[in-house]
C-alpha cells in the first residue's frame, strides 16, 4: 500500500446474510475514522436478481458498481463466503482494492471451491461440515435456508440470545449457485495486494483448523486472532474494530 493511509472500507457479507450483519461493527469503525460501505449481494433477496441468475460475474458486476459509487480505493473486508468474492474483486480491480481482510473467511487458491476443503476435512471429523447439516433446501434445489437450531449452534453460539434471535430472523435464502463459486486469480493482480486474515478461534462454521489450512494454501496474509464464534462482528464488535484498525494500519506499511 505504501505510505498512503486508506480509511475507506467495503464490507462484503457471507451467505444468507446482508448488509445488516455489519450494524454492530460499523459504529466502532466510524469512531476510528473509517468510512464504511456495505454491500447487499445479489440473489439473497435484497435486489431483483433471481437465485438461478447468480454467478461470480453477476457478483462482480454489482460490486464494480459499488466501487464506482465509492469513487476511491478501498480496503475490502470479506466475511465467510465473502472471502471468495473479495479475492475475485481484488483480482479484477487491483487499482481500486488496496488490501483485503478475511474475517473467518474463505481464502482459497485459484480455481478451488470451499466444498473441496470441506470434503477433505469432514472425512475424519463430521463437525467440519459446519452449517451444512442444518440447511433446508427449496423444492427446486436452487436455494438453501439456515434452520434456527443451526443458526444458534453454528453461527451465533457466543452472541446473546436476543442478538442471535434477531440475526436468525434476518437470514435469507441463499442461492445454490452462490455456494458453487470459485475465484480465478493471478499473481500479477491478486498476488500484488496486501492481505490479512482474522481468525475466529471458536468458529463452528469454518472451523479454526480450516482457517489455518487456507492460510497455508494461500500464504502471505498477516494473521490476527479473535476468540469468538463465526460472527465476531456481532458478538465482539468493539474488539474486532480494534483488530481491524491494527490490521489496516499494518497493511498501510506494506
């Protein structure tokens, strides 16, 4: 990043979520001088995109419009499956994405799908399936919805009951095609962008072992750690904002 200080953040949520997921975190980031922009990804019920229309290309076209609207370089924070999307966005827009923070996120090599990693780990430990056993699929197989038991047990186990209940009611059906995506990356573009990975050590969705494995598969990201479940932006927003502030300050020195 050089000597410039980037204070604009684009927040990309994970599956079944929306921009609402960042509501607890954003005030703490703003208090530290960051300008925050949160996306509502196509196909999650937040716009007119139909589930069967979803693709990485649709995601990129939408986010290209978001970047154009911001009009200045950003640091991207991707949570969960938002990590794959963040990687591809950086690959296609290296002049506008000046850093990536992966928050308990999918940081995978070019061409690799998260399902491949899950298959590898779940052979020995079914807990590695994360949220998968708790999904309810539509009759046409185009969307999945998270059941209440799964949301509380896998996503929000360290949130207050009130917060977990509220978050669960806002989860929306997620397109199957949105779960099948992978990023196509190059060393020239994606490889030139500073990255950081924020581990959530108590995560039951993307378990800590999987987070560590992804950092080995795609080396080069600075590591930060928060003792939380899958959604520290809800359960530990103040502490997470401190870590993000430090991570971005560190990336600014690269």
